[in-house]
């Protein structure tokens, strides 16, 4: 046997630097052949043997044409195109995803178009999954968001293969597409993706397999703006519903490992929408840097280590992601679920803040760890922190107070403790030094950071309350309850909701699920969520709480009464009219006269009755405001809230002058004490504007509306919904003054803001109808017709507005000598079946009038 | 690779899921037993794939491994499934099992006759297809060349084995090894060049038959 120096004996004997060899080899392959020599000569002097080896490898590589090549597709049934899949004709095989093969196909009925069909892979097509698939089709058809791919159809072929049909498009994975964009464009694109994901989350569907290849960006023909398409949403849902057997049936369990969250990798049962947030975080990093963050531990190691250590980004990427972006990514991919953004929308919001140059919510992990470590060591005295901060918050005007004043608050805090409903012995066990520790962690001299603004402070305390007192739920409950109330009074509703929810959890653990403290917390959480305009499941939760109070407490127990009070407006089916009206009286007779509950009931029930025109409502409100002024002061938040509702009640009774007088004073108060941009102040101004507009003072009303809009939009982000309401009131003001032309752009703005704020079509309906009417009055008939067509496409309630728009438009058409068009428009409305019978009658009358007229 | 099984605590165990997680946790006895189990399946199936027996319906290494996976791990509904991190253990075992099947098969055949210049023009990156198209001696030479590659670049050898013996695509290999697609591609090309060179030398160094 020949043995040459290039024999295949162990190459190690030739002392070759193989890592260099491989590197040079790979680099050379990316260059044209002529440049190989230049590349190699650079190293030849120092690494002769290695370079020689590389040269021969390169030469060999040039001859590897037939060696270890891609295997031919096997010519059994799987590799070739099936003739038909259900009613569709496959044209080409597009590729293979985690769930099966995807084909491009054509559809001929009911319309001719290209579709993409995904055929479920064998192993997934168990009867259970297929059955679920069919159920899902209905469900998925309702996932109508422009950024989520539309599912057209789902079915099963004769031989039992399940398939899913969706729209066909071609595009790039979002990470590839992002490579051509500037940084802010990438961030905007990402925020869009997050909002789409969030919209689907709100319908209860998680994706669970988000990755760049599932988020496609493409250009529709003739369109400059890119369109985003998220795919595989429904499939993940369908498969997920079919049960865990799908994990084992195929060699590709849900979740692509690089983008899957730690809890997914562990196979935890309790994955929720924050799992998708994790994947989004990974995708964001990749969109910005082209790479994924390297975790501190490898994915194959036991995954617990991921949760313990804060993950770090690989250094080269870090230079690209500066400061806040870095932190946003880290917060999204935090191994501990609770530390992540709690929704895709929150993630999008923080990205938005970054784009606007505002501080982001994602904070440096280290401060939180430090503080929590302090607190964890001393289990007691938690209530002190909460109360201390409350004292700081409520007792002192701003937080640029200086540490000395904060320390003197300690004395106030001790006395404040006596007023707080914390047990005596806990109060005695308070460790005064603890307060010092916490303050030190906030001390700018120590941390080098400015004292964070109030809301961040409270949020952090909320986090602390949760983490540090996992072992001491009773104290956690007290702390979190206080924090939640503070947040709520500052208008931080989403934060308050979370604090109260955790409060409820802690309370549940400490005292039981039926304990009144738990139920109070649940009510507070629900109210906060409603204030944060998150309405899903509210009624159900309310009913559940009422049921629990009825099961476990006497009918006149405060917690049962409180539940009833709030059920009257959240779940009115449960608390019938007269029962609701009696509640304040019952509370008074239960020995709770003048209490917070009493005041609360007067406000809620009074408002409820006033809105339905019942004069008792106003009486209750007046009674309530008196009590509130006594307890909370004339300029207290509660007092001014009452004033707001009284103003509204007066308006409803056409007592506009009184309403205006009251509201002017209250607004001035609120503005002085709380500032022009706060919720309460804006709410009062809204009522004032309305009262003036409807009370025959349109100039004033318009002026107030303009002020409202200006105040609401002064800061970024603008205060919605007040900016939107402001726009609407300005429009109304102009209309009242007969200046329709000026009103049009404001009606448009109102509609635009509504379109952005909500994807619920029925909420766009009214603004659009109003726009139509205003356009008609401004003599812009053609535009009105266009808008009316849009209006027709969406169904929904509020038909009286649609009818009004239709009638106004028809009238204008008739006056423009287009009676024929007017008639066909109204007839089309009649045929559309959109109206209830009494409205339909009005419509019919009008049609007849039109037909009869010359 | 071969252990005495009289000491193996998993002997006779059919609980593949348990074997899998123990194996990925580093338990060698579990790993060995896992290979046994996987081997039994693959061997049974592969027999029908080799040249001369029902050749018209070959699945290739990809299909075979896939079918093995389904067979072994399709649990009744409601039971826990394989953890993602255990996939690598499975495919490693599958590679070992597949190798054993094919190498044994090649050795059992007439290993004297060498291909030399009659080496086929096209060798697919699929062990079963390759074994069917090459002479046994050449197949063994290739397997040996991969072992030598392992000495200079362990990861590249693993890439080759996952592709060649377990039929994994580049993307899947990247996921299993926790590296990027690009890294896998680079490893693959490097390996091809090295292995090809190795095989050419073998051919050149043989006396003409």
C-alpha cells in the first residue's frame, strides 16, 4: 500500500491547524476561484502545511460533483403531486412545514384564485385532530385581522387526509425583509406584528410556534406598503386543542427550539400568551441584529438554569442594540414568565415608547434583584413599604423631594400605619431599617439614577410585593392592595389591575378563596380592568364573584353588598332594577352609613338611575357628593368624580345651565389640583363641553372641545379616548354652528382614531355614519357616497345612525336631481335586512314618498 | 459503543420515553439500551430496504428514521410526550443504530471486491441509497473516513452523520446541534471535500484489481 505524505493516516501527525484550515476553506468557497491564491498566500508563510492542505481540499472540492449529493425525491406517492386535494388542484409543491406539506393550488369555485393548501402530515391526522380541524374552520374564519393569514377552508379528502386552505402569497420571512429597512422602520414593522398577535390573543388563540418563517412580509401587486401575514396561527390552535398526543405523534413537536420559550421546552402545561411574547422577543433581536441572543445556558442542559440567571446577549450583538432596546429584548425573553411583558400589546407599546424617545418600562434587572434580595431577607414589615410609599406619593406633591424629606416621612408612616388595616402585631414587628434599605435602593446618590417617577415606583413595589412575599401571602395581600389603590387613584389602571389580581392570589393563598379579602381584591381587580378598558370576560367574572358572596356570606354583609353594587352595572342581569335602587339604603341600614362602601354605592347606583332618567339618581349623587366632600375634601378625586356624574345627570334632565355651572367649577378645581392632562380633569372637561353644546351655547362648547383636544394631545402618547372624544366634540361644535365644511376633517379624525383604537367593527360604525351625514351637509355628495358604501359593508348595531345617514344622503341625492340614485340606495338598504322593524318601517315610508314624488 | 448488557439496569425496558430523557441526561446505560431498542426497529425495517428485496418502495434513511420515531414514540392520547431536548438523544441513537445495520450488512456481503474505478458517479447523501448503489467495500471505506473526520472536526462529523445516516436536512441539523444553518452548511462542504479526498486516496492507493 502506498503511503504518501498525503496519505489518509491520521492527519494530526502532520501538525495541521484544522480550525484555521476549515476557516480558510470556507472563506475560499465564498470567493471566485481566481482569488483563492491571494487568500491563501496571506497565511502561507506561517502555516505552510495547513495552507497546503487547504489548497488540496479546495481542489478536491472542485471534483465533488456527484459526491454526497441531495437525495433524489423518492418516487413513491408522497413525492409526486397529488392530482386533487378535495375540490382544489395542486400546481406545485411549495415546501414542507412542521405540520405537513404545502402546495400551491387553484380554486375554481366560487371564484378562481390561487390558494395555498397545507396537508397534514401522517401521524397528525388522527380522528381527533381531524374532527377538531373541522370545528376550527368556523372559528378560524372569524380571525379576521388584516395581518393574519385568512383561512378559507378546511376539509378531509376521500382517503382521509386532512387539509387546510389559505390565501396564497409570496414574500420574505420578516427577518429577511427587515434587513433592507432602517432601524425605526424595523421597529415599526415589529410593533405591527405584535399588535396582530395581540389581536388574535384577545380571541383566546395562541400561536405557540412564532418564528420568522411564520411571519411573512410581502407586497401586494401594485402596492407600495408591505403587508404582513402571520401564518400557522389557526393550525397551532387546532392542533393544540386536539390534545397532547400531537406532541408525540410527529418528530416535530410544537415550537421551534430556537424561538420556543423555556416553559415550552420543558413541556409545561401552563403556557400562555406570554409564551408568544418570548418568541416575539427572539424575533425582535433577530430583526435588529440578524442573530439570536445566545442564552447563558445551552438549550440541551436542564432548563432550570435559564430561569435563574438573567440571560445576556452575545457581546457583538450588544453593541448594536443600545440600552433600552437591549432591555426590551431581555424583558421579552426573560426566563421567568412573570417578568416578561404580559402581552404582545405591552411589548409593542414599549417599542413605541422607544421610538418616541420616552423611557421604556423594561428596567435594568439588577436594581430589582438588589431590592428584592434586601426585602426577601426580612420577611416582615412589608406593609411598611407600601404605606411609606403611599405617604410619599399622596402626602408630597412631586417626587423630586430629596431623600431627607423621604426619611422624615418615616414618622408619618408610623402613624399612618395605625390607620391601615394591618394587624397590630404585624405593625409592631416592623423593621424600621427596612425602610432605609428600600430608600437606599432608590437613592440617587447610591444608584446614580434619578428617583423613578411614581408609576414606575409603584410598579416596582408591586413586583416586590409579589416576589418577596411568596412565602408570606398575608402581608403580600396587604401591600399589594394598598399599591393597587394608589395606582388606581393615579389613573394607572392596567397596573392597578395587576396589583389587585396578585393581591387576590396572595389573599387566596393566605386566607382562602372565599375569604372576603380575596373577594374584595377580585372586585378591585375587575374594576381596574374595566377602567383600563379591558372588557373581556368581565361579566362572567362579576357573576362568579356575586355567586361566591351569596354562597358564603349573609345578604347584608359588606362584601356581598359591594358585589351587588358593582353587578348592577357590570352584570345587570344578576341584579334587577329595583334591587339595585335599594342598595344604598340597605347599606345605610346595615350600619355602614358614611362608609366608603356607602359612598361608592351612591355613586354607582345614582349614576345608573340618572342615566335611565330616574330622578332618584340625581338625589343619590347629591347625597354622595356631600359625603365625599366631608371624607375626601372638596377637591378629592372621589368628590370631583361625583361632580362629573352629577353634571352628566343634570344634562340628561335638560338642566344644562346648572350642569354648566357645576362643571365649570369642578373642572377649574381639578385642573388646579391634578393638572390639565389627567383622566379626571379631561372627563370633567368632556362633560362641560357636552353640556354647553347641547345647552345652546355652541361657541363655548366648541371652545371647551378644542381645549379638551389640545390637552389630550399635548403629550405623547396622546390620551385616548379623550383625544378621540375631543375630535368628535369639535366636529359637533362646528356642526351646531352650521360650519359643516370645518366639521368634516374632525369627523374624519374621529373615525381614524377609532379605527386605530379598536378592531371591533361595530365601534367604527357610528363615527362613519356621522361622517356620511356631515359630508352630505357640507355638500360633498360623492365622498359621502363612497363612505356610505364602506358603511354598508360592515354590519352591526346602531342602525339608527346608519338609517339617518342613508336618509340624509338620499335626500341630498334627490335635491341634486338624482332621485333615481336616491331610490335605489334606499331600496338596497331595505333589501339588506339591516334594520329592525320600526326602523324598517321608517325606511319604507321614505321609499314610498320618494317613489311617489315627481 | 457496545457494552456488556448484563449490568445494564435498563435491560428489557421498553419505556422509550424514560430511556430518552435518561439518555439525554447523560446516563450511558440508558443510552445503550436506547440504541438497542432503536436498532431493533430500524433493523427490522431496513432489511426490507436493502438491495434485492422490495427495492421499489425504498424509504431512504429519512423515511426510515421517521417511521421508527412514530413507531416507538406514538403514545396514547393524554400521556406526556418527548421533550424537545431529547430529540437529539433520539437521533444520535438512530444514527448509531443505522450505522450498525448498514455496516453489518456491508461486512456480511462480499467485502473483498473493491469498487476502485467502478465507483458510481453519483453517491447520494442518504445511507441507504448510498449503500444500495456502492460496493460494500466502498461503503465501509466511507464510514471509516467519517470516523477519521471525527478526529479532526467532531462537529463536522456529526453533521455528516445526522444527514447521511438519519436523513436530517440542514435546517434540522442546525436545530439539533444548536448552531446556525450557515455553520452547518460550512461544515457540510468541508466534510464533503475531506471525505472525497479520503476516498480518492483510497482508490488511488489500491492496486488495480
